């Protein structure tokens, strides 16, 4: 992996940060890592590496940079805790907005980061920060996760639970059963606010664990089973919302209107001739593709499914039988003038019912590079 220690320019100064991502295969979806109150330290660097190891561009900033570049809590004595709380008290929604704005500008400028797919995770103190970031940048964050987030429901106008109506993305909350910083009454307020706002979310209680249970060096609190469960949940969450999700459109798009004549023929993974029309390659499309498919007389497509996107088909000529289901046991016949809709993940094959005439159709998909997500299917193996 590639690791960097660098400064990110903000409106308030240089924010020293740890950046880590895989060496090959980018650009990578982004995870913004909002630290816990004890500060940016090697323990968090290791956690950032774990995210990066499964394919993410991770940015872990020192959020105390306005006061100090190197602080982390070394011992839990009364004076040391008082110093930590003093640092913590300087942060809020305003500072989070400024810091997040700088983080977004940084990832937008880095070739290894895919700024169209950004999520955030906050631990402890960072729980409210991801809520504020999602509320202030609803068009940029695709998902947020709060891990034993502290002070999630307060009397403040900027209380995280009051952000629910402003949050558009999906959220995940891992809550420790034993946590004075996030008691059940607070989480109930958070849950009610999210539910009333219609915000997609999941709140999961981790029984028998304490605040800080995910940190390996947190003596007396670390719970290996709970920590590994949190990794399992977050990897699945980020995979679904970032890696497998189609990138959102950005402000900087081409102003050109483009015409394409479908004259170039390619052989698809379904082993059918396509005449290429609209795609990311031909016109820079970011949210759809559209082609003309031809099924020769008596021919059929190899069985397959579409990973993560919907397909709409308009039959121009001929009669086509589409067999679908786990064993391709169901069937529908469409003729010229018919539309056909195929949901994601449905195994299917298309068959030209004519032995003498080709069938032609327009195929549209909400994926600009649909061939990358076509999955061959073997019904006989089921």
C-alpha cells in the first residue's frame, strides 16, 4: 500500500493527516476517517490501513491541528483527561464543516481518489462529526457510519440527532450496550429523529461491550468479537454503498451535446453482437448506456445476470423469448413494440424465436459501462 503523512490546507491552517490506499487499481472510493477524542495516533493509522487493505482511499486528519500537531492521550489520569476534553471542546459543527470542505477539496485533486464515491466513519467524538458532515455536504457523502458515537442527542441546536432531516445518505450506528457517552435514551432520540425524517439507517446494539470496544489498545474496553463484528458490518456497508454503487454525477460535466451512430459492432459477454451507442467510452456518460442488440436467427444469448443495475429493452423487430429464474424455468415473450424490464441480479437468457429473421432491440441500462458488470450464469450447476 501507499502511505503518506501530509498537510491539508484548510481555512484555519495546515491539517496534518495520514493518507493510505492500495498501490494498484485506483482510483479508489474514499473513506474520511474522523478520529476519536484521544487523538490521531498509530492505533488509528492501523485501522485506516485495514480499510485501505480492502480497496479504499482513506484520509485520517488530526482534527486538533488548530491547537497541536502531535497530541494523543497517553494515560488516563485526571490531568491528562482534562487536557483531552479541552481539545475536544474546541470542535463542533462549524469546525467540522471547514475541515470537511478541505478534505473534499483534497480528495478531488488526488488522482488515486474517486471523489464521486465518498463515505465517512466517525469513532466516539467523531460520531457527531459524520452527522454534521452529511448534513452540510449532502451531495458529496454517499454514506456515514458512527461507531460508539458520543453525545448524539443533546439540547444544542446543532445536536447530531437534529441533523436527521438534512441527511440524504444511508447511515449505520454501532452502539455499545455499556456507554455513558451514548445511553439508550440518547440513542432512542436519535432513532426517532431518523425515523421521522425518513432517513435510511440502521442502529445496531453490541451487547455486553463498553465504549471504545473497537480499539485494540483500549485496556479494559477492547472486545475482539465486537471489534471484528464492527469490521464485518462496515466492510459490507461500504462495499454496498461505495464500491458497488454507481458514482454520482459531478458538477464538472461536459457541456457538449453528442450524436453517435451505432456502427461499431462488438461481441458482448452474452455472445451477442452489440452496436455501440451511448456509454462512458463513447460520450462520457456517467449514469447510463444504450445500445442496439441483434440476435441472429435461431440464436440465443449465453445465460447471465446484471450486477447492480437495471435493464430496459425495447424490441424493434422479431419475437424474443426471455427465460429467467434460478434454473431459467420462467419465460416471457416480447414482440416488436414491446418493452421489457429486467431487475438486477436476475439470471436470464434471450432467444430469437425465428429461424429465418434476426431480432433487434434497443437496450438501455443505468450503468455507463454495463459490460463490466455482466456475470455469466450456469443454470445446470444449480
